[in-house]
C-alpha cells in the first residue's frame, strides 16, 4: 500500500515510540512478516443493523434458535450526538476489517454498505455459518439510560437446542468472548455497570445470533449511546479507532491462541479465559476447556519487504495521534508476539510494522470511503 505523506509521518513517529523497553511480559521472537500472520484465517464481521434505504418489514417473525420466533431486525439506537447505531457499527467494522486484512486474514461482511438492507438476524447467522469463518464478530452499541455505561459481551444461555451450535458456542465461542472482554479491559474500557453484566459478560436467551451460528461468535456491545462519555467515544473518530483496535486485539488473540496481555498490571483480577459469568438464569453449568481456539499453524508464505517511507516533519497533532495509537496498539503487538521496540532493529520487521500501522491509519483517516470487501451471499429462500 502506498502511504500518504501524513500517514507515513504518523507511522514512523508511532514506530519510534515503540523503541522503549517492553511493558509487562517478555515477548517471544517476532515473526518478521506480519502481513501473513493471519494467513489462512477467515473472519466474519457483522456490523449490526442496517441503513434506512429499504422497504423490508422489520417485525416479520424469524427463527430465534430456541424453538420460537422474534422480529427480523430492529433499527438500533441513536447516540446522544445524533449518530445512528448502524453507522457507528459500520465505521468501526471498516477499521477492524482493514486491520485484519493487513495481517493476512480474509474478511467477509454481512452487509456491503451503510445505506440499504443488511439481512434479518437469522440470515446473518446463516451467512456467518456458511462462511466457515474461524470466528465471527457481531458489532453493536447499546441504548440505555444515561447513568448506565461501559462495554459488554453477550453470551448465550446454555444449553442451546441445536447440539452443534451448543458445542461451538459453549467452548470456542466462550473463549473468543472472554478474549474480547480481556482486550477491552486492557485497552482501558470499563465493563458495563447495568443489565446484569458480570465481569463484562451478559448471559441472554433472547439474542438469535449466538443460538443459530455454527462458528464461534463474539457479540460485542461497545458502549451505551445514551451515556455522554460512552456516546462521545462511539461517535468520535478517535473513540471509534480505540474500539476497533480493542476488537482487533481480541480477535487476533483468539485466532493465534495468545491471551491478551495488559500493558500494565491490572487493578482488578478478571476471570480466566473461557470462564462464563455466574448468572441467576437456569441451566447447567458450562465448563470450558483450557484452550479451544483454532490451530495456530500457519501456511508458509514468502517474506515481503516494502520500501521504507521517508519521514517528513510531523506536526504536534500528528505526534499526539501517533502516541495515542502507539499506546492502543501495544496489546495488539503483544498478541502478535511483538512486545517492544527491540524488534525494530530488524529492517524487515520495521517495514512490516510500518505497513500494518499504515493500513490502520489509512482506514482511520479515510473511513468514509466505500468498502471493497465482498459480502456473504444472501441465503437462499
């Protein structure tokens, strides 16, 4: 990818900020070609809800995965600043998509724009299952009273009637969800303080996606659009970038089998990976395996090297952006096996780091451009 002057400058300033002692745990020897780090992996991304340019009946009843029915779709909330949820979800998803693709993953989207129809909840679950993805993520934002705040992950109440779905979501799906929870906490987000959320996880039986999807599913509610602080993060470009990096970190951690590592000692202890929250709902206790993520064996790929960009003089705002993004990316680099600045001594590693950073930044700076990622084919019938 050809870097813009602004992006190149920010990228190099950001890379320089990593030339510091590694924080936390010592990192393993880094893979010199991060552009193939997720080669062979497929991720299904579902930006929740849809645009307004359609004539579909949202109240049409569809399968809820538990023997009943529910509405085909909802419109989603509108944040305090006036931004509809479907647009927030779409913008964050584009950043996540760019990040994952820069690491070599194949990304499939549930909808191809933010203007028209995106499918009923059961159709999106079918599309995720048909994609054969290693993991799926449904990206949403909540609407609740102003005093409620924080992120949470929705996990399905067990057992799920479909035995295949139950096996996947009670093991790999739960592991992926707790990895995402940990990535959010490590990025500085607070778990939700409402709706029975415990340690960032909320158990529900009324969400169709987790009860219908046969690939591991993460269902993230990024924050509450009705809370002033959460809404500012959800609607602002810098906040959306922070959410996108946290989501990317959670997905990469799951795909590579590397639990998120906090950049500094955490003030509170979070439950172990794969441990469901204690709930008052009825149902058998779920015991998740120690590690249920996908195989981390990577296909061999030729190493590539991109000519290093020449650093122009950067302004103070760019320096501020680079510092912020550098701090946010530390957990992601830990998940990728790159824990500090020592790796920058290798020119090839520096170049691949620069390319990954450049991709994320270009997506951030040009997030209004239309997506080119193919969407899943609409289910028959």
